[in-house]
C-alpha cells in the first residue's frame, strides 16, 4: 500500500504567490488550502488547483493550522506557506523518506530571502528560522493556541531532511517593518490573554540579549546591514510586544 502525502497551505490574501506555491506541490497526493479571511482572488485559485479548500476566519494562528491538519487525509503532511518554495530535489527527498519510515517528523532547513538576497546568518530569537518541523506523520504534530509563533507539540522520532525550503521572508526593508508591527500586535494580544505581560526592565534586557544572540552568536554581522536589521528587530520584538500589551487595548 503506497504512502499518501498531503501538502497543506494556509493563506491569507496571497493571490500573487498562491499559484506558484500550489503548482510546486503537485507531487503530493492531495493539496489542501486553508483560506483565512481572504478578500482577494485566493479562493478562485485554491478552488482551481487544490483538492480540499477550507474557508473561514481564525484569529488564532494555531487554530487555523490545526484546522488544516485535520482536513488532510494523507499519512504524512507537508506544511508550506505561500511565500515558500519546494524544489524538485526536496520533493524527491520527501517522497523517498516517507516511504521508509512511519512515525515522527522531519525538520527541513530554510534558505531565507529578503528581496533577491539570500540571507543565511542571524536568524532566530522569534525572527526567522533556519529549520522547522514541516513534514510530520498524521497525528504527530499539534499547534498551540497562540496568535503568533504558536507552541508545538511533537511526537515520535525527530529526523532531518537535507534539501531546503526557499522562503521569501520579506520583499524589502519596508516589508520587514510591517511584519514587525503585525507580529508585535499579535504577540501583545497573546500576552494580555496570558495575564503575564512582564516588566519593562526585563524586556529591555531581552532587547540586548537577543540582539547579541542574532548579531554575534548567530553571525548576523556577516550579512552587513541586513544582519543588523534582523538582530535589531529580533530585539525589538519582545520589547514592542510588551509595550503594546501594557499601553494599548485590543
């Protein structure tokens, strides 16, 4: 009996990138798209190219991703965002690996781009990833109920793939700034819900520790100005989230 693979895409107003994303996932046995509060042409694209389309509104990121996982019927699930690309080499590696194992999950490395620039160093501290558990056996992965950067519950053996996902993180510096604003607004709401906003002093300290971690320990300095910006935004993320949670309301 062959192993079935579901490819899951969660999208919000991604009509300019959704076609390319779904076409690259044609190697999967099933393409599932979750449309979250879309007001553009994403629905028409999904209905044309996907096997399963779930349309709705999920303010909690973990909820909409779990909804997508539940909608998948495959033995294995590959989660890809609309701004990410799966190469033929990665597709072949995925197919080969899931035919040999039947439990657990795989971490997939990332190549992160800002515009046309591949930025290899400095990512982390809630500001970009170098690898993520995007391929999992059905039932091996559950997202937490947070609006941004949901916690993960993972079950079974951890394995690694070697071919990367190409991630178009931001188009330009303005896009980076917009993402910082969006992320910190969502994180502030999570902090208010948790009842643990924290202290200003602690988040000022975290600004410096996170900047150092990304710029020095993770070698962001090797990326010039982009590495500095990544470290800066990684440090600002908890500080701005704290200030929004304390000074603003939903």
